[in-house]
């Protein structure tokens, strides 16, 4: 199992947004859409062993988690509107801390970063945090079978969030010499792990 | 200069399409939009040394080339609708074989694959063709300074196109063990060349 957690600091937490304006009124929801697509799609196929957790911290009801489960996922196409539409349907639901399914393979609940990381740690998952001054992923990817990769949106990760992430013993890595968009980092991580698995 | 050429076999060749339905009625224009964004964006910055050529072969007026020039490009945001909107404006223009500027950094003209490749060859550019059975890009990227990278859309490249590409002496490479979307290949190429330049 390969998992990605992307933190959307301004991402709206109600389904009351337009698919025609995801960068604006939906609080850069477009970034989360592209990350979801980059994490899950192969050419003419889907990565069934991947899960994506979107932590949405925007108004009006901050701290919601939308989870895409590659194994059971349906109705997702690669374009931004498609993932946006599934996120919107998830956010339309009334939720508590108990996760509920909004569409096949998409789940939603209330929750925060520390809680989510504790769940990963309890399951024995390795936590990997993307930061520009981290170790080169190519040097360490061999140990990332079964890891959870954490990254921020266009504004990165706050100091408070970083403290929580480092407190659970996260490994800090980078994916190359330049600072990239989150969805490009997701693509590079997938490729590195694909190569590791293939023995390249 | 790093260049990408993406062939959109069904991509509409008039601006008469809806940004709300780029995968459908615009002939998978969404793929070309994502490739454009993947080629040109850095985090909070743009790759000024990159050009993107979109070869559009769909109805109603096949064989148009839309070129994004990173150096002079303006008004491009990372979301699909943004690149879609600039492509739409380019396709709204009446064009011949003489390239015209539709918006800052976006150019359009009539043209076909063979003609475009001849232009690259005359400029002494190396042609690199993405195919799953090619050499691993990691083994050869050191020679790809100043290269043009060619790839197809979701349906790849036709036999006839491939013949034209191989006839100009293209190097055939792949980016990893699995078959990926074109925009993910663009991201992986950019990263490999970034690493080569940085001496990683």
C-alpha cells in the first residue's frame, strides 16, 4: 500500500463551490484534484494499491479528510473537474468522525493531522515528509515500501504542522534540485517506487 | 532550450469548445492542457527555457500547432481551464502557415508533424521519442541538453507518425517500468534534466 496525504490549507470544506472556479472560490482545490489524479492514474489503468488522503482546512467547516481508495474507486477520470466533482459530492455529506462513503472508493470524515498520523503510526506505516532540503528520494526509496508521503499545497506546510509530522519520526526527502508543484512531486514519488519495485 | 511536442489526435482545431467539457467535446484537450502545465510550471515560477508545441489533429480544421513559449508567456495558471482558455483563444484566430501570436507567449499556425520535425532538425536539435520499449532516460539524459521530446496523447502515436519520427533519427526512450499518462512523462523528463543540469 502506497499512500499520499496532501494538506489543503484554504481548500473549501463544503460542497458549495463551482467546478468552474476551483483555484479561486474553492481555495486552490485544483491542486488537490491534480494530486489525486497524479497519485491514482496509470495509462488506461488505475493504481489499485494507492490511497490518497486530502486534509481540507478551509472554511466553512475546517478539518475534513476526503480519502480516495484506489482499490474500490469508481467514476474518476483524469481531468480536474472529475476529481473535483467527487470531492464536492463528499463534502456535500454531513459527517462526524466516523468515515462514510460518498461514492464508490471515496470516503469522508472529520479529522485533523495529528489524529491521521497517529493512525498511520499505529499501523506501523513509515511516514515520509517532502521538503526541499530533505535527502534525495533516489538514495532512500528502497526503504519506502508501504510508506505514507506527506506534502503541503502551494504554501507548503506550516511550522505547527511540521512539528507534528517530525514528532512522529518522519523521514524528510526531496525529489530533485528544483522546487516543484505537489502533483509533480506525487508523480516523481510514484515513478521512484515503481522503479524500486521493478528492480530498476 | 528544452522543448516538448505533444500530438493530440482528436483535439479540436477551432476555439468552439467549452472549457467545461475538454475531455469530451474538445477531443481530450484536457491531456494537452495538463502536459502544457507540467512542462512549464515550477513552484511559484515558470520554466522560461521551455517551449511546448501542441499538434492538434482533430476536426474541423486539422493540422494546427499551438506553441507556448515559456520565456514570454503570460496569463497561464496551473489549472486545466487556464491553459484550455489560452488554447481556445489561439484556435479562435484565422491562421495560415505563418505563425501569429494570440496572447503573450502563445503562438498558432497551420502545420504538420513532418514539417515541424524538419524545422527542429535544421536547427540541430536532438529528437527524443517516448515509447515504452525505449532506453531508460536515466541512462542517456546527460546527452539531452537542447532536446525536443515527442509524445502522443492517450492513444500514443500512429504507425505513420512513428515512421516520420524515426526517419529523422529520433532516440527512443522510456521514463520507467509502467505505462504512464503523457503529462506524467513530461514531469519525469523535466526532473531528469533538472538533475542532469544540477549534477545530481
